[in-house]
C-alpha cells in the first residue's frame, strides 16, 4: 500500500513525535551518561544530539506507519525470517545524508525485532573514521584567513560560526572588519580525525523487543542504541578533546545560522561553552519557519538557544526576536528572462514537514507541467531545478509539457533573481521569501494538501492570494502571468500588491539593507548585558 503523506498525515505524525520527544531525549541522556560515566545536563545532550533525535524520531515514525500498512522494506520477500546489520553513522551529517537508505533500513529493523527479537539485529563492529564535517571553499578560506589576520591583537566577545550558507558576500567581510574589536568569524574548519571501533556489544545490549501497537516513544527507545552516531558515543571523548585543543578560547557569545544541523565540532564547543556561561545565539536560516503550523527545526533551534532570531516574527517568546538576515545587495540589471524556481524531495520519506512529500510530490510535478504548458510569453523561462539527486520525474513532466524547456542552475541563485523580470516558484519555502523580501516580482503556486499554516499567518497569505501573488494551481499562476505579461511592473508596483507584500514580509521576510547597523546594536547590547549580569 502506498501512503499519501499529505498535510493531515504529517500533522498526525508531528503530534506523535511531540509526545515522544522528551522521553527519547531523556533516554539519549541516560545512554550517554552510562557510556561515558558522567552526568551531562539535559541541555548539553540536547545541543549535542537534539537535531539527530528529531530526524531519528521521524524515521522511526515513518517506519511504524509503513509497517502498519504492509509496506515492503526492500530487504527481501521473507523479511520476518531475515536479520539486518546496522553500521552506525560516524557523525550527524553522515546520518542526515543517508536519507536514501535509512528509511528501508529502519523498517527492516522493526520487522526483525517484531518477528525474531533483538538477536536478529546485528550491529557492525567496524572501525570508524570520524572527521570534522565542516568544509570551506577556497574563496571562503581566503576570507577566513584575512578576517583572522585583521583581528590579531583584539579581544572579541562574539564568535560567528557559519553565519549564512554559500559564499561569503563582500558586505559581510566589510562588516567583520569594522566589528573586529568585539567580533570574530571562525567556521571551525580545522583538520580533525578520530579512529575508533563500534562498541557493538554495548549497543546490542541496550536494544529491546517491540511488538505491533507499541507507542512511538517505546519503539524509538528500543532501537536507539543501534543508531546513535559514533561521534557521540565511542569517539566522543577523543573528538571533544581534539576540538577543545583546536579552539581553547571560550567566547562569551557564539552565533550561527547553519551549524547546529551539520557541524558536530560546533555543537561540542557550544555545549561545552554554554555549560560555562556562554550565550548561544541562533538564527532562522530559511523558509517555512514561523509559517508552518509546526516546524521541527524551529522547535529545536529555539529550545537550545539563549537568543533565537527570526526573519520578522516572535509570538511573544522571551528568547525570540526579529533580526534581519545577512542581506545581499541587488545590483540593478537588465531583466533578461523569467525564472521558475522548483522544489523536489526524494521518493523515500525521511522527515515530516509541510511541503510536498511522497504522495503529494506528483501533484507538484503536475502543477508545474500545467504552468509551463499554459504560460504564454515571448520572454525566455529559465527553470532552476532543486539541487540534489531526486530522480528525473519533475524534469520529465516539464519536458512533456514543453519539449524545448530551458533548465539552468549555472548562476548563483541571487544573480538569477536580479536578472529576472519575474520569478515563479512551485513551492513555499526559502526562495519565495527571498524574492518577496527583496521586492522582486513574484508569483507562487502550491498544493493546499501539502501545507498547513499557523492561524496568525493565514490573513497575510490570503491577502497575497487576492493580489495574485499566491495560487493553488499551476494553471491559475500561468493565467495570472499571462494577464500581467504586457506590464509586469505596473502590476507589481501597484498599491494593493505592495501593501500585501509589505505586510507579509514585515513578519516573515523582513530583510534590510541596514542589517549591519541592526546587528551591531543587537550584539553590542548583548555584550553589555552579559557584562552587567
């Protein structure tokens, strides 16, 4: 049976995950305490593995649903009589990148435990090599060297780690130069290698049997020890020692917008430093935050942070405040073409979120094909496919609709925005907020069955529907594009469109060209407050 992962089913899953999360986090802390012979604080463990627990719970939940609906794991025709061997991931980044294989593996583990017991689950005792997961481009390494050089002799209080994705913009370099007396950037891109062996006996000893109908918390805790990344268990003590030796200076404040999810060295330093009084500042780094009825990234990031920054919303939380992201300067350019920015996901379901997933992905492909087929314009349309290996279904659907469609991911996406007369989006994620926030003509279409929004966002979204920015079908979006074809600017700059846009971006895409001044005031205020405390 094929499961349709629409918004309703995602909501049901997120509710179960919310109920299980605290007890699974407590079990993680218990296992780490036992293995290392110490007693970590709950927050320490949350910073170290809270992100991993989120994705792990999603995998377990999806596997339980597939098991209940008779979905085959792909492990063989007589799965109840087979065994499965687990090789734990070296670190959290490797675990997240294994989304193509982990779903079927998790389902196979649940089947083995249900039919044959814990002895059917084997854990490899292989040698594991753990490395620092941070990498920098050559250009960014040069920037990092120069930034460190200009701050020699200063005593900065704030450390910026991976403050944005992609290449370092020139405006950030100039900002860091002017802030060098109180701030420093270090993406922790140092060489680090730990060689260790999986403790298969200990891990296997902490497995437990599960049966049909077992709740999510019990099921997750039963298989937890098999999947905990090696960097947090067998290799943790040596890894932590090497990280602390590489960066012995503790900062009073540490900021990031990227590092909590993929950068284990950062997580170790943040956890260690926060135990000693460092304040953790973290920033929303993309779309969906604040808009989704529930968003696991937002829940985790705000939970572990002392200061949590958003693109406009706060909802009255004491640690949450608006702070514009690093905003690139858009140069006036000739509008050479139109752009269509596409989303995609793998056919394997590995996390729950309100966007197209297996079961609703095909609707998005169909809507996109409808849009390309129905759009009438002499202006070239450059289609930017979502980065990643997700198969060719979306591209094939577009080519069936228009055989001479142009696919082009060659430009930096911000350069593509600035060269576009109008930007279309087939999903509601990061890119539509970037074009709306930078006042670039924008039209979006999406599948209402895949999304669920918070109540306070709905009126602002409805206003965008009324002025033709948002559409619930590709055909409707194409009809609007055709209607404004003769003068896109006249439509976009009309009072009703701009009022709807401004009201929305104030809450959800509040970018500012004055971000440097706003950041300076924010962080100097935080430094002053900590010195007075």
